[in-house]
C-alpha cells in the first residue's frame, strides 16, 4: 500500500506540478477560496489521463482552493481509485509552513475528526493520503463541508473548509469511467 500511495503521490505531483503554485501558510491562514465559478457551479472536476500502459484511463476528481487575492494554491483535495485495490483514496496537497508532526485532519460537517500523517513534502508543499472507507465516501456524498485542519509552524490551528457541493455527482462520473 505504501508503495502505491507513494507512486500515486509522485504522479499527482508531476501531473499537477505545472499547474500548482507555491504558497506559504501565512496566506493559508488568511485564505478564502477564489470565486472563479458561479456560486451554483460544481467545484469538483474530473480529470483523466492515459495510464502507464496507454490503454486505460486513470481518472480522479479534485477541488483546488486558491488564495483570493493572488490566485495561488492553498489546498488541493483529490479523490481517485486506489491502484491495485478496490475503493478510493483521498490525497491532500497542503501548503508550506506546517508543523509536520501534528499531521492533518479531516472532518465532514460536525462529524468525527480524523487525523492522518503528513507523508512527504517537496518544493510544492506537503502531502497526506488516506483510503476512503465506504462509510466515509457516503458521508462525503451527503455532507456539505469537508474541513481540513492543520497547524502552522507556530502551532496555530488552521482549518480550511472545502465544499462538498456536487461531490456525489462527480464521484458518480468517476465510477462510471472505466
């Protein structure tokens, strides 16, 4: 599993590296998602690319949150099929300036808060991944907000809300793509 997640991260970072910009946690602490789409638009998008064999599509759904003033990435949440396993996994591309030992957390609406380890970092930020159990995927489908928590280097807690509007319909598209 570790190797699959690491490879998945590597591919995500390489694939998104040209699109994603660096940002400091200071920006994340004051960040508000940029309004680039109409308020009723689905913030989740499906992206597909050819697999390593060139015959299968590898698809994922993601939402990219940016700092309103600069347009720089603050957080990217990606959900995709786990390689070599059934089910889905969630990847979090986090900003720089985190207190790494605290990890990151996720919570759907007022539900249970779950902390996961930050697994790696590079020039684009820090990264964490977790398998999505069926009950968690169901909660994301019916929820309204996915709260991503972290601590700055100065140990200040930061929570970034991610809209779950349209997530269920977008996951349905992902599941229909073979």
